[in-house]
C-alpha cells in the first residue's frame, strides 16, 4: 500500500540534509528501476518481472507515487538547504 505524498514527507521531515539526499537517491533508484521495467517487452521479462504486473500496488501506481514523493522531497531538501545556508 502506498502512502500519500504528505504522509511520506511527514516520515522524512526530521532527517538531516545529508540523510534527505540519501533518501532522494533511494527514490531515484526505484524510479529508474521501474522505468527500465516499463521499457521491456513482456516476452523478454523473467517470471519475477511478469509477477510484478499482477502485484498491488501496480508498477504504474508505484511509479506515480514515487514521482510525487520525489517532487515533495526536493522541496523539503531545498528548504533544509536554505536553513543550512543561513546558519
């Protein structure tokens, strides 16, 4: 089950700037993995990859949520960067 972008940000808002950058890297890895998955033809997929088509949430929903999380996370990173720069 995916959470809302707001809930996602609530879960990470207390992380340091450096930890937020690591979280951004994790999200980007998940996004890239799904983008590579979407490029494949079903006939070229492994059994494990085909099983992803039938899981919940679907790869399309996961991809959409990860992109929304990334958008909100980038805003939070910018805020933390500004705070860090003002210190």
